[in-house]
């Protein structure tokens, strides 16, 4: 089974999951675990989540800050079938949510990270370039 976990400081992960619902109704494989949030025991939720991953599952965990405390909590679970990607953005999440389980390889994940990184744009430069070209 293919699983995606979004784990972040605060409720960012829940917001991303909520937004993902707009783009796809079939996202049962995505779970959000907020850390350092009142009323949520992120450590216990993470432990329970990871205990439910079998050797036959493929899990991709997304965290917000490379080297941050949430990322460190996930890093100890890295294995051949558990992949951790830090610096999550929405295009990355969409790419994973729409991917077929059979396509999830280390090379696919590396490419998706690179593509998602390249989608980040400082729009002021693009708007200025477009306007200057109109003169």
C-alpha cells in the first residue's frame, strides 16, 4: 500500500491536506500529523502511524524544515520503503498524491523534488520582465 505522511510544526500539514482535497477526492493515503499543537500528541500519532507501515508498504513522509525537530523525528524511520523529504511545498504534495505506487522509486522522488523546487518563482521578476518587454 502507498502512504503519504505530512508532518509539520503546527497545523501547516492540515492546511495542505485540506487544500489537496480541492484537487483530488481520492487522497485516503495521505495523513497529516501536526506537532507542537495544543490537543495533539504528535509523537504518539507518529509512532502509531509508523507501526502500521509494513515491509510491503511504500511510505513517503514530508516535513517542513530540513534538520528541524519534526524532520529529526521522521529521519529515524528512513528505510528502503520509508522515504523522508524535507522542505515540503504544495506541488511536491500534489505530485506524490497523483503518482502511482509503482512509480515511487528513489529516482522518481529525486526528480519530483527537483521539479517542485523549480516551480518556486519570485513573481515580481516575472511581472517586471513581462512589463518591460511590452514597451
